[in-house]
């Protein structure tokens, strides 16, 4: 494996892990020059260490005086107010990055690294860069104790946890240092350290294991990253020995206040809490007849004196649904629970809303909660880990999906986007953008080497959602596999449309959840159809899809503002790709594309399978152009992707042929 030293303030070098998008070659343009770093503080020290390593590798010099080709200046007295912003420009022949805070200087440094030689050539007036989202957070679903079903990382497809081993925080945190460096380079500024499904061992991070959390915070701090903990709503009972966790009980309020004060005494820049309550068996305020605002506010008031935030997840629904009941709609649940509470949450509560109303499917509409709570801070949550998009065994570049959802305008053209709501540019103050991480202790970080692009891309879109997905992918390719146009072209051919390819050979037209229960990998068309989870497609001999209209269905369309409430209501105006999410239609229903629903199912499943075959052939042409260990790993995974795409094609097409009795108009083999 081609590897490179990964520096930190202690001069640490780790040679047994893929460098991802930060190989030594990525620093050639900066490292071959004379560079001056001005400023103090732990993050500025990180920049200085990066420059020292780069110049030692590429023949430049870290200088204190004399002429310099690049100056990186942290000057708090400048007129800037955002410590994460930076200005890049030229002073004569010298490139200059200025910031008022260490994080801004770090982000400016990596901006130059991404630009390469272009940062030092041509005309360049001063340009200010600042993140469009104040909170850019990755949540880890890592378990301190290995879960008997979910393993050490819930919905993790890249090995074990980089944080925990043998029931405690790892003694050797060198891998975490490397990870913090990767996140700092893409502008991630918050990390949740443990699973939102908080078990007994994980609950102890708040108390007995707090000294180990201090160690993790010390690793992330030099990269401008604050840490958060997922906590259990029942902690006053399970950790504090109280008889109740009722949020209105004075003893419960006092316990949270004391415990939180202890956390901040140990970690003064602690970010706050993440909590999943009254969801999928997790305890919450419903047990005491209280609502989510009551529950969130007791934690928020404990955090408020220290500037902390509680991220309260809106993923709350009935997970014991009767499949015979057509009136209960899981898609409605978050809006039903939270929209009536708009304005009831304290200022340091952020309601964390999954981008779609179901559960990170390859295709969903936007959650209507994003448009329903103008007086509440909202964070939009994505999933970098590929739970429903191929387990990181499939190439599925998700940046185009996230870009589409962040750019969606819930109130129509000319109105604020989803990103505007999250950033506080619409009504309520900013909440931010959050995603579930996809890393583990695999040598390639993400299991699939090409899945690194999703982690990189999340950070870049969280910084600026207006970036084009193709440009973000170009950045990742240029850093990770530099200098070969053939590699760049091939990776674009494989990855640009891979999200749509995955959608084509899996669940059609927004219907979702045709996966094996529990595992969420591979086809099982009726796998969830008669289950308690509320994830149905209602296919029968006459048609397929879920009626969520106001006129005849669950009324879910009514949770949207105009114009979408009416566009989704009618099959005449509902977008094809979401038709079966909102409507139950006959197999002969004609889409806007001009084909019938049943023929669309056949055509897309054959097409998706063929696209995977072409992806594998394109990758095969890169032998000798990418490192052998990367080539071999991706080759093996593409074999698995093609096998799985074949299984999807055959099972889905056969299922719907047998349901509908309508043959494929093209006469292809359907079993």
C-alpha cells in the first residue's frame, strides 16, 4: 500500500493506514516552497506541523524570517469576526492566507493544498472564504461494548471502531489522530463519539469513562473539532440512581446540571449532547407524560451556562405498526410529533431531522419537518455510511444526492433552500448539517477505497452546498490519485452516476425498503412487507405504491407547504422518481417519461445491472495506474456488486412480472 507520513504535533508517523486524500504528494506545491506560519494556539501548531512535514518531504523550508513564497498568518486583530473564515490572496510574489482563528488558518492551508500549483500562479486578488454552515458534524454509531447483533459499529461496514477496544477508549489513539487530521482538512468541526442507541457501557462515557473522553477531545482539538456525546434519557436512573428521569422533576434537573458541569470541568470546549429518545426502544419523555420539548429543554438548561448544545433527533415513529393498518404512516411521524412543538424548544436545542421522512433510502422526498418549524433550530442529517446504499460494497457516490437535497426549495422557486434553513438564513438560527460517519479500522478507512469520496464530499458540501458534485469529485481524485488524466476520467465514468445506477437496480420510483430485514443488504422485495416497521410497498395484482394523498390516502402530502403539497398530491404533477412514494398506481400507469410503471421497472433493472458491468470493465482498465492494493480491493468489490445487481435485477423483475402478469415489451429473460 502506498502510504505517507501523517504528522501531528508530536511528530507521529503512521505507516499502516491508507492516507486517503492526504498522501505526501498532495502537499508538493506547498512543500516545495519557503513558508512562514505566524500565530499561536493548538490549531496553528497543527498548521505549522503540516508545513514542516510537507517542506521536509518536498525540499522547501519552514522559515521564521527572510523571503517567503507563502505566508500563513493568524492575526486576531483583523476586522474579521468568523474564526473559521480565511482570506487568500497575493502580496507581490508571495501567496498569503490570513485568518483570525486557528481553524480558519487550517482551512485556508488545505484550500491551497487542494488548489495545488494554481494557488501560486496567475493573478489573484484577495478572496474571502467562510463556511456556509456553522455546524458540520459527523455522528459515530460506535459502541464501547460490542453489540451482539449490531457489532462494534452499528451500520458500520469498515471494520471495528477506531475509538474503542475491550470496553474502553483505545490506549493507542494514533489512528484517531489521523482521522482528526482528515476531518480538519475538509472542514468538519464537530464529532459525536458514540452510538445514538446508548447501551450501558456507552452511558458510562458521561461519568466513569469521562477521563477517556478527555483524551479523545485532546486529539480532536488541534484540528478545530469539538466532541459531543450521545446520552441516554434514562441516565439519571441508570447512572445517577434516581427513581425517575422525569424532565420536570427537580432532582432530575439537578442531576443533569451537576453531571454536565463535571463534563465541562474536564472538557471546557465540549460541544454538547446528542440524544435519540422515544425511538426504537430508547427511553424518553413519553414515559412520564411529557413531550420532546420538555425532554430536550432539561438537557439544554444544563448545557446553557457552558455554551453547549443538545442535538435532539426527530427520528420518532411507531415501530410496532400493524401492516394491515393503512392509516398509520411512518413517513408522517416526525412531523406529527415535532411540528406542534415549534417555538417550545430552548435556544440551545437543535432538532436533528433526517433529510428524508423514512430512513436514508436511495430515493426519498425531503422531510416536511424542515419546512414546518420556523421558530426552531434544525439540523439536517444525512448518512455517509451506506446502510441502504450498498454497505460500502457497492460504488454509490452520494454527493449528488446530498447536493440535490440541500438545494431543494420547500416553498418553491426563489424561496430558501434546505441548506438555508440549516444555516439560519431562512427563519430560525442555524442548526447545521450532520451525517453518520462511514469509517472503521479497515486499512482503507471506509472498506471500499472509493467510498472515501463520500466522506470527503460530505465535508466539502457541508462547507458550501453550492459546490458541483463533479468538482468535489475532481478534488478528491486529484488529491488521492494525482497526475494521471486516465484515472481521473475513469473514476468519473464509474462514480458520477453511481447513485442513480444503484437506484436503477434496487427499489423503483421512490418505493424503498425492498431489502433483507435487519441486514439491509441485498434484495427481499417482500422482506418488510408484513413486518412491524411501517415500510411497505403494497404491491398487489393491480398496482404498487403507497397512497399518501390527502384525498384518499394517509394525508402525508398535506404536511408540505405549497407548492409541493399540491404537486405531490396529483399523479399528473408528482415527479416520476417519487411516484410510488406518494401514490398507489396501476402497472400500466404512464410516467412522464412516456413508459409504463411496469416497463420502467423492467428497463431500469436491466439498465442498472448493465451499468455495473461497464463500471467493472472501466475499472479493469486501470490496472497498473492505481496502487495494486487499491486495484485488487476495488476489483473484488465490483465482482460482488455485479453479483448483487444481478440478484436485484432478477428478483425484482420476476416479482413484478408474476404480480402484474405483464411481460417485458423487449422480450428479455425474466425468470
